[in-house]
C-alpha cells in the first residue's frame, strides 16, 4: 500500500530519516513507536490502532510493565503486528507557554531511540507524538521531533532507518517543511540523499 506514495528522505551519515503518510500499525520496520499514555493500558488514536492490530496479548504485556513516566519509553513485543517490537513512548500533554513540554517531547523521542538501540533495533517508525489527544501543535512539535531524531542519528549509527508515519497530508506537509528548513541549515549534518528528494 505504500508503493507509489510520495516519500521524502534525508540522511545523517549513513542513517535515513523518512517521512510518509500512513498508518503506524501497518509499518514493517523492526519496531513501531506507540504514542502511549503513562498507564500503558491503551487508549485512542495511535494507541488504539496499535492495540487493535496487535491483539489482546499486547495489553497483557503492557499491563505488567507498571506504567511509564512522561518523557520515557518502554518496549514490548509486537504480537500480531508486522513489527516485532512496540516501543511505548509517553509524550507530554501540551500547555502553551510551558517550557517543560518541549523538553519532555524531545525526551520521549530520545528515550524511544535509546531503547531501540539497546535492543538491537535498526529500523523504527514513529507517529507524531503528542499532536493528537495531547494537543501539541504540529507546527511546534515537528521541528522538535526532527531535531531530536537528527541529533540521535549523529551520535549513534545503529539505527539505519527512522521513519515518521504521518496520519494525513496536512501533518505530512508540516513535517516536510520542517525537514526542508533543517536540511537547509545542515542541522546535525542533515542532507538529502543523492538522487532523491
Ligand atoms: P497523543 O495522545 O500523544 O496526542 P494521538 O494518538 O492522539 O497521541 O495522536 C498523535 C498523532 O498521531 C496525531 O497527529 C494523530 O493524527 C496521529 N494518528 C492517529 N492515528 C494514527 C495512526 N493509526 N497512524 C499514524 N498516526 C496516527
């Protein structure tokens, strides 16, 4: 289903950042990241889609994880999902003017990537954490997500592919613009792969 879909790519050293429109639960990367809440007991949005596609064994495992702090991430198996692992990340609930929320959002991405690397995961798909029920404006969240991804890939080469799976064309467009700006400024060594956009 992803064939023929517009994908934009950038790279940091040998690692690729990819943006596409789609459903996180259908991704075939080694791991997918869940926009979870701190109970890890399931919810709506991304969380609901992942639990529905994974089947009830996922909830049985996450129930035993004992919750997860905001800005942190925990790993489980993927059960019926195409991905072998789910990394459950807890982003912040947005509050305008609160400088802590940006740090917590960056932390949710960074901790997910640390957990992925610690578990030998080489390819991972992320949703746009906190920009649904948690109310984070996509225009503010996208550059934080992309900068944190690029920073990590500049320091740790074990992740070969970091894919952002955006739920609709409007969200994808915001991420595309944010990536363009970061590539233009060579943020963390970000550049376009040869022969691609
Ligand atoms: P949060 O509670 O962290 O805000 P949500 O799941 O409510 O998480 O929403 C996060 C983002 O994921 C939103 O931009 C939403 O549009 C998007 N989204 C919802 N369902 C899916 C899905 N199945 N795949 C990818 N993205 C999704």
